[in-house]
């Protein structure tokens, strides 16, 4: 009977390598995300209306330029 190899075919299953976690300043994405969340909670309705207005203007401008070409 053939004995299996000591080296696993697909690596050690269930064993993850150790990952070093370095402490980073918290002024990165989380702070920006919190500020954006605050701004959107206060001015969310206005932001939605402005984004719909800008989207509509862009679509109309694209249709206008395509019809002229």
C-alpha cells in the first residue's frame, strides 16, 4: 500500500499565517466616513435632489450632443 506524502497537496488546511497588525492613526477613512454620514444625515434630501438634477442635465446634454453629431 502506498503511503501519502508528508507535504499536503494544497497547503495546510485550516492554518492561517500570522498577520502583523500595525496601529495606524484613526484620521483616515473612518473619520471621513463619519463626517460624510453626519453631513448626509443633515442634508440628505438636498443631496438627493441635487444629484437627480445633475444626472438629468447630464442625460439631456448627452442626448443633445448626440443628436447634433
